[in-house]
């Protein structure tokens, strides 16, 4: 699942008064997962598993699908290697 907006994620955390550690505890994930989602630098990331995304949205009392969306990976025939 891909984070839709880092800014919205940060705003939800601020509104609900969650620190990285507090949200991680409530969502049953690592502090580093929350920190990576919040950060904007080279070490940032914007994807988590579906179960983690659901727990984070629930912990933030955010409507399902409001912070994360499903990602679709498309592979084309041209990406296959010739045998």
C-alpha cells in the first residue's frame, strides 16, 4: 500500500497528538516504519503492507483508504529476457 500524502499523514499524527513511538505502539509496527513514512529525505519510503496500512489508519482514526492506496505493479512483455 502506498502512502497518498506525507503531508496528510503528518497532519493526522499532529491532530491525534501521536509521536512516532506512540503511533508505532498503537499500530503494532516499528518506530522506523512510522519515521520512514513521515520523512522526506533519501531514506524516506511511502509503502507498507496492507495490514500495516490498515492498522495505521485505524490508530489514527482515519477513514479506510484515506491515507493509503493499493499499488499496482505492471510488467510488460518487453521486460522478459530472451531465452
